[in-house]
C-alpha cells in the first residue's frame, strides 16, 4: 500500500533527508521498525512525501553555506517505488542545481539509474555512495534481505561507482550472532571491498541492535528460518539493546588489518566525517567565482 502525504519539512538539523517513510526491502533485522521512531502504520506501507522536492528546493535556497546532504538513514531512497515516482532523482537534481554535495546510503542497484547526476554532483562538489554489505553467501542474503538485490549485485554497483570516480563506503553491518558472524563471511565481503577499491568501511563493533518493534519481527523470522535460535538469543542476550557477536574481537581485528593494509578509512567518526565534510576546494572556488 502507498500513501501520499504532504510534510512541513524535509531536512533534519544535520541535513539528512528521507523522501519516503517505510520500506519494502524486508530485511529481517531492520532497526527502522523500532517503535521509538514513531511509525504509526505498517512498515511495508510506503508513505510518499509528495512535496519533498519543493521542500528541499526551498530549504537549500535559504542556506547560507554549502554542505553535504545525506539520505538513507531511516528509509532506503531507492525502494522499488522510486523507479516510477522518482522523488530521489528529482531531489538529486535540486541538490545539483544549488551546488550542494550528497551522501547516499542504499542497498539497491536502482542507484545506477542516477549515475549521470551523481557524477555531475561529484565533479561540481562531492558525492559519496554508501552501500550495505552484510552477507557474502548469496542464498543467506536472500533470507536476511529478501526483497532487494543481493550482495554480489551491490558489489557490482560499487565497481561502477569506482569507475565513475565516485568514492564509496561499505557498511559491514549488522553482524548477526550465530548467522553471519563468521570469518569466512567477513573475508568474502572484504574481498569485494578490495576489488571495488572502497574509500571507507563501517563495522560498528560487530553485532546488531534489537529493541521493541524490530525485536518481535526479528524473532519471528528466526523461528521461520533458524528454528531454535531465538531461544539461544533470549538466553544469551535477554532484552539487551546491543547484541555483540561472540566472535566480535576476532572479526574486528580482521577488518582493522584489512583497512590498514588497503588504506581504507575505518572507525565511525572518521568515516562519518568523510561522508559529511563538504570539500574546501569547492568553497574556495565558489568564493573566487563570486568575486568575478
């Protein structure tokens, strides 16, 4: 089901935007299902922000200095409905028009449709494409993230971005205890990262989060796909928010070693800084151009 609503604002105080609410990717672990975010409708029921493009245009026109606009934190900007609605593409066009940068987080290969705009934004200011890779095993990926392209396809997207000169960041998260928290999985994903020549990598301590709303959904999926595992979770973690993998220290060491050897930015603060830092050279050029 798709609902169409007008909203009053589009940008958060940190310049993040979501042009949709809800998601149909079906990832069994999704934290965006948590009640804390105030979703009043079924998560799979998409809310289209009908005036998102106009709101963004107005907001960017009023900004006194350029910055990075981020999207994808709560809702993937490339849900299947975007193919027809094109809200994300239209917002990218607004970002380009006003000379801002953009950082996009997605799991979808639909982003390749907008490669032309992303390249222009990157040439004029800065563009970063962030892609979530959780599971090297393609069949397991179809269970954990059933309604979106698999990891191998996302790897191919990263390759295309590198060819286009666009820096990329991989979210190697979440790592689900007793499911994808093994060395073989991590090494497989890191091999993809090496081939794609990524710029940064996020791992968040090698674990997952669960709270009211997504916990119930996740446990239901565990019962369906991994019988008996819910009981192991409850015994080991109870109602904890943070569920670290028992293998976290070993896996983190592997990732840190990889990043150091391949000159990949690692660590939450460093990666977020890279994604949100507007390039100084563009600011200088803008000032110079204004004096002509």
